[in-house]
C-alpha cells in the first residue's frame, strides 16, 4: 500500500507502465521489450531450478526416469500422439547409451540440428516426444501426473477475452488441448518458443515473454508463469512474477540431457499451484471467477465470492507490478447460491513490507480524530478545523471514504535467486516502425469499434525513449484482496461537467481532513475520486468518496527520512509538475518582480463551510481580472528532490478538471484548439511536455486557452486558470520562504480551492434551478462528457453503473487525450457551440 516501509530508505522510483488498448500484442512487442528491460535477473541454470522451478527431482528420481527413457516404449502405452496399438512394434527409446552416459536419440551432441531441414517445427518436434514419454512414466514417489501436456501449436493464435490478443507460440504445456478448439490463455502452463538460428535469441525471448504478458493479463489466477526458449541446441528457462522476472543462463540440452529431463519432469508432475495457479481462485465454466477468502486472519473458515463483472481490468505491457483488478462480486454459500448485496473486490500485489489498505485507513482515521481532539494546531488551520468539527465528532467524516468489509493478505512472490544479477537488453531492440498511437483522425464510429470493451486502457506514450534502468533489490510482493461495501462511479465516468465539479468540490472535504491530520494522498486521479449513490442508475446527487489510500504518506517526512530525487508516484495525466520534474518550481534566480503578482485576499474564515457574498464577489472579481490580465514568470533550476506535499494533491485535482474540459467534452461542444491543448498536455509519460510545464508556469498559456474556449465555458476555463495562477504563486512564495515543511503555509491554497469550487458549484446549482438549457444555450455545468463503453453490447456513451477502475496506480482509466473522438458519444443531441 504505502511506500513508507519500516526501514528509512528513499522512495523506490516506480517504472512507467503503459497499456495495450486494442492494439495487437504482436505489434506491442517492442513496447514490452522497453518496459520489461530492467525487470530481469539472470542466474546459473542450477540456481534457477532451485529457486523458480516447481520442484527439482532428486538424483534417485531422475535416474529412474533416465532408466525408463533408455528402454524402448512397449506396445499399448501412451495417451497422446505417441500412443501405440497393442499390435504394433515398440517404438525406439528416447535416450541412447547407458545410465551413466546417455544422449537424446533425436538430438546427438555436437550435431547441427537443421542439417536436413530448415523447418523449425520439424526440428523441434522431438521435444514433444520427449515430454510425452516422460509424462507416461509413473513417478517413483508421491507425485501424480498433472493435466498439462506438451503440444506443438505453431499455427494456432492464443485465444483471449481481451481484444488485441493475436499472439502465437510454437508449443506449450497445455491443459485439455483439442485441435478443433481455441488455445486458451487460461490453459497454458508453460510457453515454448523455438528458433534454428542462435542470432534470433532476442526475438525468440521476446515472443515467449510477450505470450506470458498476455497470460498474466488474462488470468487472475496466475501468480507466476514459466517459459522455455530454444535456439539450435541452446535452451533458456524463464520465470515471470509480480516482483521480478528471471532467465537462466543458457545450456546445451544435447550436452546436458539430464538437466533437460529434470525440467520436463518438473513441468509434467508439478501441482497446479506449483505452476503458478492460485488455489484460492477458481475459474468457472461461464468465465467468471470464485474467490475464497478467510473470515479473519488465520481462520480456517472461508467466505466465497463470485465475480459478476469486471469493473477495472487492463492490459499491461509489463508483468512486474501491482496488477490491480477490480470486480463486482456477490457472496455465495457452499451450494453456490447467491446472497446479500453486490460488493466490490480488489485484487492487487503489494510490496511485502507495505501496509494494507485497511491498516492505512485505520491509521488515518486515528490521526484525524487525534487532531480534532487536540488543542495544539497551527493558527492557519483553526478555521478548517472548526468547519469540520461536527463531522469528526459524530464520526460521519468516514462517509467520505470506502467502507472495508473484509481483507486478506495472501501469498508472497518468490524471492530472487541468491546469485542472480540484474540484467538488461535481454529482449529484442525496438523496431523503428513501432506502433504510433491513434491521433483522432479516424471517424468516431470507426474508432469506437476498436475500443477495448471491458478492459480499460491507457495510451502509449508518443515518445518512447529507452528508459533508464534503476538498480533494484526486487523485493517480494504480497497478494492482497480487499472487499468494499459501496459500488461507485469514477469521476472519470460522470456524464456532465457539473457533476464532475460537484464531486471534486466535495472531495475537498476529505483532502482537508487528510491535510489537518498530516497526510498526503499522493495519487489523486480520475479513477480514485469516486461518486456514490445507492442506486447508481437513478437520478439524484452524487456523494464523493476518496479512495486508493495505499500510497498515502505522512507529511512532513520525519527528519531521518530521505525523499528520492525521482519518486514518481501517481498517474502521469494528473501528476503534479514538481513531482514529474523532481525539482521545485522556485529558485533563487527568480525575478523579484514576481512579488508584484495579484494575490487572492486572505480568507476571513470557513465556519460551517459557509461563503458570504463578499467573499464570492472577491473571487469573481479576481477571476474576471485574470481574464483581462496575466503576468509571465520564468522557471529556473531549484534543488533536486521533491517530497509530495499538500498542494500537490490539490494540483492533481486541478489537472483532473482541466482534463475533463480538454479531453472529455463532446466534440460538438468543444473546439479543435481546446482539444489540441489536451493532446499536448495529457501524455502518458513521466517526463512532462513543454506544454504541460507552461500550463502551470506561464500565464500566457492559460490566457490563450481561455480565449480559444467555446463561449459556453469561457468563464469556467478562466476560473481554472485563476486557480493555476494561485497554485504557481504559492509554489514560488513557499519556495522563497523555504517553507516546504511549514504545514500552515498550505492553508491559503486550500482555502482558495474551496472558494473557487464553491463558486462554481453555486453557479451549477443556480443553472439547474433556473432550468438552463430549456430552449436556451446550455450552461457549462450541463455540457455532456464522453464516456467510454464497458462492453461491446453497451450503447454508445452508456454507463454501466460501477467504477471503471476504482483503484488505479499509474494505470488509469482515461479517455485517450489524443483520440477523444474514439470514445462513445452521449446520447442526447446538444446545441452546437457558440
């Protein structure tokens, strides 16, 4: 959950992830190669087997198999393609030689494997016979033959419920394979790839790794996966888990047949759990899953939950990471009968030392109550404390957060091999003709047909430089599952701009609670600000809930703690600029004239969260003044290293509102220039574009956006950039004073956000009460927003009613800012922009 571990180390820089959308996985291989670089360790094959293989047969067990493989296969044995009728002659043994010195009959040592043919299928077909013969031998111990058989499948694409799955593999250990049925990702235990040329080693590796990326994306049961690649006589073993991936040093299987036999024994007689299948999750015939969770830690009593539909799935291009999945579930009894209301289940992998969501939430609640029960607080926070006194005293403040019903910490990932070494450049180099993201030039209808239905996506960065590889410890991760009571909608799926403003305005309350309690959220995004009402499809007001507390941290940091120069926590679309730059916006080289900028007058108070007409007029006058005049300043080079602070959470809120305006407005209510602003600002990259930097640091940028906005939202955009003005001036003033750790210095920007959002919310309420849009131009609050479809059968712009991704990290459920026309259009026809 949180990166604040028991040891006082800096934040671990988190690698950038991108998501596959509807792009074929074959076309994504170069992206996979870039993102998986740095996730691997390599180790000697013996170490790999001891650490990662399901099990290693003992010397005695291995010799038993060798002895059997030296024998001719008798008649009537076998159940696969090498099964014999009782009236046929025995088939020649797999091995030649004796129990001390032996070799594969089909692959003599030191002999080039492609002497007679350049057909890799024919050359490697002997592997199938080796595996089949091993599988037909009774194990000399307690192990039983599993359901997975080695099958050559070079012409059969891997079938998947997710679009973009166009991968093919040469062979695999597969369950219940039938030639006339699809090859399912859920049935593949071990991926095989073959090549005749040793020069194709990287290409071969990337094909195998990309297939395992697909398997780990598709099947929530898979805790880890395996692969085997062969080029000529050289074999490499592969392991992929959520903490790291591993590759063995290559070995010549013709020179070391014993090692090769042990590998095939392990995959033929391993249990499903040893092969990476989670025993607490069952795949049902209809494609849904059943999760089994203990009633309490250590309890032998379990509760069963069946998935009804996915609420948040995505195709990651990187196996390592959290891989958060969210499902709508219902509890069932042992007879399979459903009971109770639907719940939300989140499945995720956390750092093994991280606190759970429940633990973090309980700690935050304790700190909130402690602050309100104390009398020692900064003077600047007194009015905010007074405004929320009642909801803290009666406990109703908890309604701004999700209610946890049940949670469970599960299995740990495998530890890295002790003699493993971090290794880069194992996979193929990027192809210059790699995929270029959609740019919105297609028609909306044609692009909508390609939108991945039930899987949320994040656009791939337009710039794909080789990312620097950070030295890693590859700390283990722990499986974590948590059940929430409320079914919600993400703010990124609300249908009108007014609804978005209302929910964001409400979100300021839990952010102020965190502020006073000394916590920063660190991942404010459109997917973890939620909108709730008991019946999601009914009319009525939304109630805001702040979710995804797992990366929340105390602020200021303890004196003994260090913050990294590259912490990069959050979603790139909404990440604060200082965090992206890893440097503060102020430096001592700033022009002294910056002090002449206009400031919002100090707020007289927040008692009862009421806003007097005088304060409203002050805010309105300030916004109007901004529309007429702005100032320009320059950024310099402040000191490196940024700790995520209270203002950063507010800035993320600001980016969400700007994203809704630039990227989610129906094209008929927007303008090309406004959409172009969105394309330049909202890019899935940790490194900010110049446009994104100027959006915060240069007033002229905001002025140009304001004047280019449609008339219906002109004043709304001006309000946004009035907030920008205050954000930037506060960053600079705080830096000038060196007050980064002064909690009281953040009260002013909190008050400013409250007043501006209060004003916007009042405008929206008045427009609703006056019936705006009834025969007249729509008010900005009534403008419809594009909403992504959940499924192929959903109508364009329809809302399923649950969150698209309730708890993302850097894998957020966004409409592609560079392809806004690819999303569903709201049903009601609207007046064209003025």
